[in-house]
């Protein structure tokens, strides 16, 4: 299981992250909220533990943003605010559970397990990268609402790379996830799939770059908009 922990208190963050890792869970610990929305949309995490009081963000606002993005990832709010109105505000913002500080680690663990058990029954969340939106349940991808026509394997490649959030994914991992671990597939087959995906992306935008990184695999990069050319030639033709 992969947990996104958002907690600015060093003592609590270390206590929770170490306790979960000892039990075999993966934890990414963020001490501020600026990257939380993007991480929640990456599809890499099973649950978010979210503190309400962050140096740069309001946890309630972050929770609302995640829900407005149609991300159903379970959220456990972890906060010193323990009043009834505070708990109601948390649930109204879209939290799935609420745990007040101080807390026993075993209670936190039990609540996480309950959230994860319910999470297995829901459909996978959409994955977003800029204006790219991928719906794994419907097996469709769009850029600014425009469909991206791709084959089944090119869609799988796009989904894996978008979930990586710009980080490189190795060739062996890509082949295993797209074709299956028992398939006999050459690197050339992956390159052909990547070329087809690159052409499909170029047909809708010039802001998504599918890069082949020597010795590291592939990465999907979101390019900044050119300030000298606010709309591409393709956009002008729409």
C-alpha cells in the first residue's frame, strides 16, 4: 500500500511514516500542501493522511479541491481540531474519516485499514497531467476535452507514464505492465508503441512530450506554454 502523508509537524510525521514503513507500507511524506493536489491525481496512492493546519495551505480547501477533481481517493484528516463543528466541516469537505490529535498509532492503523478495504471496491480515479485527463475505468484519454485516439497498448503506456508524473519508467517495467510478465516482447515492440502514442499526442497538443531516456526508459513531460505563442497552430484551426 502507498500512503501520502501530509503533515508539517516533524515529530508526528516521523512517528507515522516510520510506523507504517515498519509494517511494509510505502509512505511519501509532504510537509506542505503545494504538491498535494497533483500527487492525489497521479493515481499512485491508496490513501491520503491530511493535516488541516499546514504552513502554506488549508487542509479543508485541499480536500475540497481533490473532491472537485473527481478523485475518490480516501482521505483521513489528522488534526488537533476535535470539536463537533470541526469534524462536520471535515466531512462536508469530503473527508472519509477524522482522527484528532493526540492519537494512538494502532487506532490510526485500524482506520487506515478500514479505508483501504472500502477503497478496493471503488473504480480507479482519473489521472490528470495538465489538461490531460485519463479515465482508467472507461479506457479513454482526452486533452482539453478532445479525445486522444490510441490503441489498447498505447493507452496502457500513456496511463503508466502519466501516473509517474514526469518521472522516468524503466523499459522492463513498461513491458511487464503492458504485455504481461510472461510475454516475450522485444524493446522494438515498446518503441513502436511509444511512436504510435507520440503521434496521437501530437495530433491534439504540442505540450505533451514523450521522451525516450537512454538507459532509463520513457517519461511523459508536460511542457510549459510558450508565452510568445499562447495558442498553437492546431488550436487556431479549431
